[in-house]
C-alpha cells in the first residue's frame, strides 16, 4: 500500500484528490489536524478519525489535535475549568489508543484564539460570510430550535483554526464537511490558502442502523465501557445478514469491522465451536462481509468477534482513565 492509498484508506471523501496526491508524494513532516470538542469520554466516533491519524503518522505526517476548549464553551459544555479537565483526560485516551506520542501535538484553542491577530482575522471572516452561510455550516452543532450567535461564530473559528495551526491537511468526519467547505470558500477571501480536507465516514446508530452514532443520543461504545458492557452493546446491535440493508439503514457491526478493526489488526479470527464449522479467519474486510452475505458467517458470531476486538482496542484507554481517577 503506497502513501496515497494509506492516506485515503477508508476515507469517504478527499478535497481535492489532486491536492492529497501532492501531499502523498512527499508526506514526511507534513502536518494533519483534527479538532475535538472536550465534551466527554472518547467514543468510537472520535476513534474513527483517530484511526486515520494513525494512518497519516504511519506515512510520515505529524499530527495536531486541537482540544477545542473555547468551542466547547461557546457550545455550552461547561465552565473552562470543567472543559480543561475533560480535555486532559481525552489527551491520555488518544495516546492510549495508539497515536504516536512523539508525532502528536495537543493544542488548546484558548492558547491562540484570544490573540489580537486571530480576533481581527475572525472579524474579517465575519464580514465575508452571510448569516445563512454560517447557519448551514453550524447545523451539526446547533442544539434547540433557536440558533445562538455563538453557534454562528463557531464554524468561522473552525475555519480560521486551520490557518493558525499551520497544517497541510484538515481531517474530520463527514459531519465536518460543511465547515471545511466554508473554510475553502472564505479563507482565500482574507488572503489565506484554501485547506486540503479529508473526511471519514460516519458510523450509524448501533441499535437501529440509522443516522449517526452519538454519545448524547442512542447507544455508543466509549473508553469507559467494561468488557461486559462492550459485549452487551455489541450483542444487541443491529446486524442484518447484509452490508446493504433496505432503506437508508447501515449495518453498524460491519462498519465497525471495516473502519475500526481491520485497520488495526492483520487478521480477524471468528471463533466458533467445531460443531458449527470451526473458526473462520479473514485477512481483509471484504472477505468477512462476503461470508455474512452468503450465510457462512452468522451475525451472532460476527458480533461475538467484534466485541472481543473492540475490547482489545479500548482496554488501554480504559486503564488510563482508571489510573487518572486513583
């Protein structure tokens, strides 16, 4: 797998392909960034983008993780003291999950977002952006029926962060696409380059296969979950015997295998009693998907294996959280 293939593996979209290929031609020392609101314990939605950061580090990128404390404050996620405590725990979990500490820089938004130059640039973006354009970009973070001014400023700050963190590649889930497209539109109007972007897929709700997995609604798998809790959540997950359920549904069990497990392990083994055919081994996600489609792999066996592999991935972060509480 060459650098471009590793960079784009499991990406839903890159903007633009030409720009990403140029980065892949000489990735050593290039810088990628993801911003996270410190709003709670990491869940596997966060960790999907973390998997991509690990891919990028493997080909030579340095990674910046913005622990967006000011954004969290604007989004009413607590006091600055509470938000900072959450951010410190998140930092430990990212490193426990597998990010290379030597190639990972953690930044707080409050380190630079009150500087005069930043504030003046933010005002310049405000002059260049219509309210309706800002509202479209903020749709993923708006809560309630009434939009607040802070929520309109939020995506403009996200756009400006890309410039002030001096990164070559902005990474985020598909829910960040509107913000990144806003950044590509407005940053050049204030004299900055349009950012190159990479978007990861979204994992569907675990129990229904609808929409997007969220820690605030529905069931999500987090780094606080015990082995038994992971098994319980996975065993109750929506998992029809197909990768393409009817309607707008997704199979979240297969999604987690594809986007979380296979990027981190060389081979997946599904353990089964001999009376049911014995163990099944897969070197690639497509093989597992094909066996589920054909009926060779039963959804219950797929779930059992998934719970085991997820627990292995999450255990180091769970242990760090426990150590921080002691």
